[in-house]
C-alpha cells in the first residue's frame, strides 16, 4: 500500500514537473516573440522617414535601412510589401528592386541553397515580388539540377524567369514535362509581362490544354484588348471549352464588338455558348441586341432566359419588351423570366433611393 502511494506521488510529481517545464517554455517563447515583434515595430516607426525619402527621391538609402541581420531583413520585406500593395507605381517598384539587388541579393542566394523547402520557397517569392534579376542565373541553374523535386518550387522558378528573363522562361514553360494544373498556369500568367503573352500566343497550339485555357482566361482578366482578334479566331475552334472561354474573355474586354462574329452563337446547340451570347448582346448596338435578346427570352435554358432578361432590363426599350412578355400565355417560362428581371430591377431602384 505504501509503495503504491509513493509511486503515485512520484507520478504526480513527474507530471507536475513536465507541465511546469512546458508552461515555462511557452511563457519564455511568448516573451521572445513579443520582444521580436516590438523590435520590428519600433524599427518600422523609426525607419519610416528614411524609407519614404528613398522611395520618393531614390539615391543611396540611409545606413539605418541596410539589413545586416535576419530580423531587419524580414522587417524591410514587410515595409516594401506594404508599399507595393498600397501604391502601384513603376518607379517605386524599380527602387525596391534596386534596394533588393544591393542589400538582399546575398541573403536570398543563401536561402535558395537552404535544405529547408519553406526557406527556398520564401526566397523565391521575395525574388519575384521585388524583381531581383541578379539571381536569375542561379534560379536557372537550380531549375536544371536534379535537386528540385517540388513542382511548386519549379513553378515559382519558371514564373521568376518569365518576369525577368523572358526567353528562357518561355523555353522552360514549353518544355515543361510535369502536368501543371490550370490554376497553376493562371498564377503564372496574371503578372508576367504582356510581351510574354504575345510570344506564347504565337505557339498557342503547341501547349497543353490547361495552359491554353489559362492563356485565354488571362487575356480577358487582364483586358489585353490587343488580342481581341486572336480570341475571335478561337471561336472557330473545334473545342467547345475553348470557344466558351473565348466568349467569356471577349465579354471582359472593354471594346466595341463586331456583331457578325457573335450573333451566330445565339443558335448554338450548346447552352453555354448561347448564355455567353446573351451576355455579349448587351454590348451590341440596340438595333441588333434588342431583337436578338427578345428571341433568346424563349430559349430552352433557364440560364439563357435569365441572362437575356437581365440584359433587357438594363435599358428602357428592353424593359418595355419585358413588360410585353410578362403577360405571355404562350410561353410561361419566358413570362417568369421577364417578371423576375423586372422585380429585380425594381428592388435595385428602390435600394438606390433608400
């Protein structure tokens, strides 16, 4: 009995000691994190004027800004990231890039050789964000080596090359062996130079379908109006997906359309193409759009009818058509779509008045 009690006491004492150690560790760790945060915040405040001076006038930055320790490097990254996020200006971008080339290049070079995947990825992200072109040879050397097993890391390397060493980046993109997802390609294309898009469209047919889809989407999202004719040429593609995506991107372009290119899709056997035609019709001259949209109000697809009704409700003459169609007894589906569009229009107007 005594032995069992002694053992129990020792077990409880041992658990208490372990819990005390854990609590002490957490307390110390919290204190260290708090100190690091205060140190970083204090530096950001004290460096604000010098950073502003450098960003506005260029030249050599104040010595206090030179990051000679990791914590200061990370704090300067936060400052630059904030500038980049809030102020989209090419001259500021050039000065951030200049600072990174002068004082951050060696640090990122070392981080790229780290055994830790997270450090390499963080370095690549910052190289891209601050356009550290002086490391592109090292990026390419690593890309050619067998040490890159992560496709996510390879993706960032190609992205960096596309931004700062365009021809080499395009070469790696074309020769890419792994099957990247459409989402991956879309990330690549949203911030590369427009000239890269120009070059890629020249060899569009040689790319995989995910890359083709991402290219078509990027033209619309980035509103690259110079490629309107290219999108229109894709409307003759044998791929339904390519045609639908091309129509979507054309809808995003702020340009006046040639009606003859789009009207034929109003009678497509595919409801997705008819839907996009209804969206595009709202951008056509009224003498063409109104009769087309009126016809599409009788479409077999609910989505197409609703979109046609929405487009009609946006103009006075179209609302007159909807008033006429809402009482139709021959096509109740058409009448329902007209009623819904007019009610939404009325709710929107009332909300605006309030």
